[in-house]
């Protein structure tokens, strides 16, 4: 007698779930930047921080926790160099600058240091 596979545990279901997570990780920054960029949570709205920033950070965190997002060393190096150079320029200029604005810049561009591998690796 051949073993039967329960209907909820078929390999096709796992593949569909994996592709749904992959699509969510890819679509979140696009949807956040286009549709949700003008919406904000009240205490952060006065500072110009939209809800899309939190959604993108949550998507990156979820991707890292599930192992679907990977760190790209070259991108991370360029990102760190960008932050270092911009931070140095801000500190050396005679006018004051906003550390909150600099942190927002760092948070907005941080997802570019990661990539989503092809297929369901790991």
C-alpha cells in the first residue's frame, strides 16, 4: 500500500507559500514607495517619517529571519562607505545638521545592501 500525503503538506503547497513570501519581499518596497509614502503614524508624521519606512524595515527583518534575504558584501561595503563619507561631510561642515535626518537616510537606503537569491535557496 502506497503512503498518502496529507492535503496540506504537499510539496506544491510549500512552493506556493515560498513564492508568496518572495513576492511579498519584492513588492513591499515598491508598494511602500508608491502607494503608502504619504501615510504616517501620528507621532512620526510631524517629523516626516512615513509608514512605508516601517513596512520596508519589517519586510527586511522578516526576510533576514526567514533566511530569504542575504547580505551582499559589495553592496554592504558601498553602503558603509556612503554613510561614512556623508557623515564625515555633515560633521565637517560649519552649519548644523539633523542627526535624525541622517538616520532616516541610513534607514531608507539600508535595504539595498541585501538581495533575494533566485529560487528557494536555504
